[in-house]
C-alpha cells in the first residue's frame, strides 16, 4: 500500500449477516471472517490493516482508495459481502464513511496510540508467544520472573526499529516509543488458510497465540517512514484484524 495517500474507512457490519457468513464458511474466528469478506468485496484492493472494535463502533481500516475509487469498488463488490460489511447504501447501517487521513506529520510530534497485535516470535518452524519465549530463555518456571508487559514493550520496540544488519524497510525507524501499557490480553485460536493449489479450496488450520492491545505514547522521528508505518501496520496477521495503529492526541 502506498503511503502517498491514505484514507480512513469506517463501516458497521451487519451482525446477523456476519454470523450467517461465519457459519457458512465454517469459521469461529471473526478476523478470518472479516478477512474473507473484505477479499470478497474488494479483491486485491481489500483495505488493511483493519480493526473491528465492536458492534456499536464497527470496523475501521486504512486504505489508499479515494472516494471515487472506493465507490467504484463498492459498486462492483459481491453484493452479499458488501451488505454484510455495511458498505451498501441499502444496508441497515446506511453505507460506509471515508475521510482523508494525514500523510504529513511534524517531526517530533507526540501522539497517543492503540494497537491490537499478536506478539509472537519464530521458534523453530512455529510462532510462539513472545512472553512464553522469554520465560523459556529465563529458565522456565524455575527461572527469573518475567513481566509480560515489559516483554511486549520490547517486542513492539524491535518491530518499530531499524534492524541492524538487515536492509532498512520504508516503515522502520518511524517513531520513538515513549511509554506503553498492556491494556488487554487474551489467548485465542486464530484460523489461517493456506493458498489454494490448482482447483483445490483453501484449507484452514487453527493457530493458538496471544491477542494483546497495547496503548501509550509515541514520538514521530521520521515523518515519511511514519506514513508508511500507518499504511502497513505493525507485526504479522495484519490482514486479519491486527496491526492497525489508532492515533489520538497525546494528552
């Protein structure tokens, strides 16, 4: 997704239709269902990262589609997917809202943030909760105590920083993390689907892992990189409802 232009999309999915979609597609994972719906409605232009807040506040997503391009995509979308997502004007919620989002940020601007993430690290061929990985490195149950919030703060810093010895990505080095709190935490099983081979359908498999909401304050250190960071999102599983940086005034 280009950081040259960015828009904030807001919809309110129809809960009844969403539940029906999940049953029909045999998924109990809301992120997987919304991922499928956005792909059905927009194809390769599906907005991401996105965040589903709740039934009342709906779904937010960053997209590069401007008003005209969005209207075209919605007009060509799968009708049921569009109605389920609340995109259609005939839906119970009256259609979507789209507004331009800033792409030019002042140097050293301080902002409040909230982000839902899946803080995992690679352990062998699998993903592992960064906290459980840190506990194992500390000696397990008999080792030194490990603080989950501190581990996740370090995980976030590492994901936002320029990585030594690796090519710099456009979104790295965008911000300095001033403070962070672990606002909510759960463990859940997320559905992920393999890419189809030939005429076969996508097969789903469940992955257990952490589901954390991190909040705090940050300082913009590279305005151009910050625009790329917003458009990209943080961490993995960004197409499934994770990684969208929600911003607010620092106070």
